[in-house]
């Protein structure tokens, strides 16, 4: 059974040749039009003199690991949280030269997450930047037959993130500063048959982040929604790759740049910002 996710943000093949041609032209134009925006964000990666205290949740994912390496290169203080202790240890070695601590945790254990955040803040002595990066594609077909699978997808991609954001937001609001970045997906922009359970969770998260951003703005805390298209990572190993797939290193650079710039919502890679309005209006 194929894994029903990462379907190019909901773009599906169609028998109508003219529609297929239109989508192809739009993709080509989007890639070209998005280049200046991507370059501008890349240029926004500033090697700050002041060390930042950075918390990465879901740190052993391919993308989050590259983000951690970039922060380590800037001399930031890192606390990395992930499920796999061996991968955490390897990532800490990749961040050699920076001060790094790690904690193994299951982020879907919802009632444990407030204490997990409290421990992280204590270890770091406060926090300046948080990236929430964990997620689960799940099995769309199974989620259509079994609530247990639907609940697993919704819990991992929405409820567990909220359970982390509540204590993080409260701490940053009280401190009066900080940056929060949350990885979501272009799948949350439009429900499509191949991944609508996953897309529903990401769409709900996008709306939650809109409200959180408005709430925290007066306190000097930014909230960046990172809408990722498909990326060539272990999560998508079973999917046929094409030119729309991003690479973890480039995606990580754009994530860091977007959070540095305190951007509100960013498509990664940036050409998805041109593609998705077309997808949303395509039958």
C-alpha cells in the first residue's frame, strides 16, 4: 500500500491535457519568479554576535538536523529533543564546537510536554528561538477506515504541537521576546484525496498559528509558519522524486532566514507560494 502523502501539495495528474499543460507552465513560471524571494531570504541569514539559546523539537528529522547544524555554526547554544537517542548523539557530534544538550522524548505523549518544555527552558536558562519540526505523514487509506490511524495523524501533527506551543508561548510572552518557527505543509492549504487527513491537521495548525501570532506580536514574539512542499528526506523515500522536491540543506537555510527575518508565513521552497493559489482553484 503506498504512503498517501507528500503529493506535491495536492497536485495530481489529470487526463485533461490542457489542464496538465497549464499546471506545468505555472510550475515553471513559479520556480523562476520565486528565485529573487529565496535569494533575499538567504541573504537575511545574519551571523549574530549575541549567542542565541535555541530549542529544536523533533531535532532528528533530516530538516531540523540541518537547522541545528546552521545554528551551531553561528555559535548558538542548542538543546535538541527527539525520539531516537542514537540520532541525537550523532547530531550533537555534527554540532561540535557549540554547546549542545539533548533529551530523548516522545512528543506525542501530550501530558508530558509541559514538563518537557520546562526542563528545556531550565537547561538553556531561558530561550530565544524555538523550532517545532516533528510530524507524521501517516497512511491516508488506513485513516479513511480506522479512527485509530486518523487520530494518530491528527495527534502528531496538531494536538502534540499545540501541547508544546502553550508553555513555550507563555514563557516567551512573559520574557517579552523570542522567535517561534513551526513546520507545517502546503498540504494544509487544500484538501486533496491523497492526503486529506494529514492536510487537515496541518491546516488546523496553520489557523492556530495565525491566532498565536496575533496574540504574541505585542509582546515582541514572532511566530513563523513554515509551509513546506515535499523534501527529499527519509520521510519521502517511497515517493518518486521530481524537480519540485526540495533538499534538506537548502530548506534549512530558508527556515533559518525566515525566522531571523521574523516572517509570518513562508513557503519552502518559495515557488510553492505561486503554485498553491493555482492548486487551491483547480478542481
